[in-house]
C-alpha cells in the first residue's frame, strides 16, 4: 500500500479495541452519548470518572518526532466487526482462505533497505513494533476481546496496563488465535483438525524522569505460529477457477507437511533532552526468527499432481539429497543499534524539526536441512555488519494543517533511500527513491528441493532493486460528500520475482506501474457510505500480477434501541477483477508466479450489526454471505478456496477500574 493509498478517507477498519488517532475525538454518530464514559469512583468529597479520557496512550514515533499529544481509546462502533485479518487490513492483503494462513500484499510494496530475511507471511499476525502502545493511566485499564469467527476461526485478546506511579507505566498484551481445517483432512464436527494456531505476547513499559528530560520505552514481543501446510486442494475443476459444488470433499496436495515460526524482539528506545533544540536518542533492537518446515513424505509430489491437467508442474521441482522427506530450518538473528540527535525550533507559528543518526546492524543467518537422517550437518551460514547514516527534516507551516518532510538514509557502499512528502488540507503528494538489496532468501537458499546461490557466484549476483515512486492525492469536500482521487506511478528496475517453479529471477529491464485511485465518504444523519477503488496498469504483467480493478465499499446505518442499545448495521463489499494470482510455496515461504488458475472477478458481501451497551461492544456478521449465489466458488489463492458461509460473533469489553 503506497503512501497515497493510505490517505484515502474511508475509515480504514480499526482493530477491535484499537485506538483513535484523532487526538481524543470520537465519532458521536456511532457511539452516542456516553460512549466515552467509564466507571465512577467516589471519595469523600468528589466524584471522579475513570474511562477513555483518563486512559491515554502514545506511540514511539510520537516521542521520536516530538509530538506531545496523548490519544484516547477508541470506543466507537465502526470496524469492530472486522475479525478476519484480511478485512482488518482493508483487503490490501490476501491469504489462503482461512484465518492464520500465509498473507501476501495485493499491491506492490516498496522494499526496505539493508539486509532483510524475506520471510514475512506470518509477521502481521503479531503485534508490530511501531504499533505497540505506551500508556499513561489514572487507573488500571483492561481490554478483553473475544471473537468466535465461525467454522473454527477464533481469536482472543487480553490487554492490561496500569501506572506504577505518575512517571512509570507497565502492561502486557496477549493474543491467542486458532483456525480449523475446512477442506481436506478430517473436517467433520467430531474429528476437526487444527489448521493454524498463534500465540503472541508483549510486555511493555515506559518511564519518565522527574525533570522530564529522560524517557525510556521498552517492550518484549514474542510470536509463536504453527501451521498445517496443505499446498492446495485437489479437485476436478481447478483449471477454470469455477466449481459446481462448494461442499465437495477435497484432497490436499501436501497431506504430511507442517511449519512453525518463532519470533522474538527486544526493543528499547531512550532519549535525553539537553535542550528543546538538541536531544540525543538511542534505539536498540535484538531480534531472532526461526522458521522450520517439515514434509514427512514427499514421494507423491515429485510428479504432476492431476492426470487430468498434466501441464501442472509437480509441487517440488526436484530432489537434491533425500527422496523421502524434507526438513528445513532457517534461523536469523539481528542486533540493530541506532544513535542520533534531534530537536525542534518554533518561530512565528511555524515549526522546524530535524533528526540525524548513525545505525549499525549485525546479523547472522543459517539454513539447515535434513539433518539427522543421512546428513551429519548441512548448515550454510551468512554473517554481515552494516552501517547506515541518515537524516530527517520537517517543516510545519503556521496554518498547522500543512507540513513538508524529507528523509534520506544510506547504507555505506550499497543501499539508498530518499523520501519527500507534502501534506495539506487539500493535497497529499510525495516522491520516494529506493535502491535496496535483495532479501537473504532471494540471494541464497539451500535445501533438499531448492538450491540457489547469488552470493558466492560472482556471475550470478543480483543487483540492487530500484523503485521510483511518485504519488498525489486530492481531498475534496462537497457538502456531505468527501472525494479523494489519487494517482501512483512506479518505475521499477532490477525487479526480483519468483518464477513458476518457485526460483528467484531478476529482470534486467525496467518497467512501470500506473495506479489511479478513488475514495469517497458520504455521511448524512445516521446513514453513511464509504469506499475506495483502484485501477492498475502494468507494463510487465508477466513478472508481477496485480488485479486491474480493486474495490471496497460499505453502507451502514446507526440507531438507538430501548434508549440504551446503540446499533450500527450495514453491509460491506469487496471486489477484485480476474487475474493470475501468485501461488504459495511453504518450503521457502514465498509466493511465486503461476499461469494455470485465474482468480477473482467475484464480489464478496458480508452483512454485519455492531452493538454497544455501556462499555460492552458486540458484533454479529455473516461472512461470505453470497456464497454460491452466482454459481461460482471464490478462491483466495490458487488451489485454495475461501471458507464457506459462516457466522461470526464477537464481544469487546473495556474496563477502566
């Protein structure tokens, strides 16, 4: 999702229990009077209310950029029915049709500079480092969120935080997420098998010194994700993308494959204010990631899977060592240390911010496969030290609504990134230029079924990936209607993709992406209609696949029942035009090109009703309500059906005492 895309005023669905980034302003149309009220605490002389206004939070970026505003907890009804992660991400990502499966961005994303591992399909199922909330509370705050998503899709979140004293806060976040097999395996009501399960735990704390000069933010983040890898469904009509029976019993391509990913991140931010114009800061990250894949019987996947479609290639292209099973483990460890100076100046209503830094990264990575069967050791290791220098400038105009920012970062001897952006009430525009190294998975992967090395072989080394991106968006208000037309243009060079076999290739010639976007928002009384759409043109659709048309829309109406029950009811829609979406390879954890199955050209409709009474919010939703309506089966990815019609229920409870 591009910077321009992120600005569309479509009220991107918030995570249930998420926070409003509007400086404490909530939407009275969906919350009603008392939406921000908490519990009453009485003492001998006064009545004090603890609630969203007494429980405030901030992000690390607020401290880093010297933004002193605190934000309140979101108590509105909009978005609480977005239980599935694909919905919560505004359908900008797609998965394998079920909660907890491998995520892939629908649109091109500008790469990050520096050496990156490149195993990211499960990362968004955990709390993100830059989205960890740090609190300042006057009373203990508890957030309980339970979602029963239907057909075995369940999620529970439990958050707790409280101030130890006026300057020190401590808290934790806990998430448990599971989903059951829908196709293949034992899917009966009495013999359900688990498809995916996820644990995510975060401990966070923040501290300020008595004189407010020293600030410390710290958190530890642990993600534990397990997955049954099915490889796709075997069914009689996969080539056309249509099937006449949504309840047909399907087999799986990989009946004996599993994967497991663990992530740990210890993150510390600290700063000391010598003067408003001169501050020093330090950011330390220690991260580890381990991904293991096991298929205990690969013999059935070394030849075409479907005799009716012999053009379909075998799941595993070849065997280098063991023809019976594959065991693969990838490990990655990173120490990232950034030191910098920053400050701000104010004059005649305008403001100027600056930041400069030096960043060092040390990482180690290894591949190990089939150890213990016939190999005593098959470990391949990579280690590297990287140094970055960077700077950031921001100017805030006197009208307080317009700002211009510029940022540059350079990895000595290699990568480079520049970003410039102008934001005002009516216009958002910017440009970014990035030259980024290939990911570590793209440059080298040694396993029982795939082997490539673009590191030690000088003639086969990959060049830096180049991205030039210009974007702009207008924000126009006409009465009760807000319109946001926008345009994104990308010029890509040395683009790396995974071919139809699942092997990385680099395109020597440049190509372009042109995407026009249109967002709208109409609110009249208790009625609202919001949406966003994109039309994308590619000059090389043989190496990058994006649906030409993409659209989200939602209509909703809010009202009050029995003088206490606030209701927000509506229907949301999603549409993608037909395209050859990428296929998933769990061994490498990569999506790759395929030319056999065309997906899309299908509208997904989901009616919902959200409720609030006092501090408890609930929702009811019918997912995939229009299943079989047009005689088609909806596929989220090649050979992976979206689960059948299901009923979802959720309850969200905030406690402020």
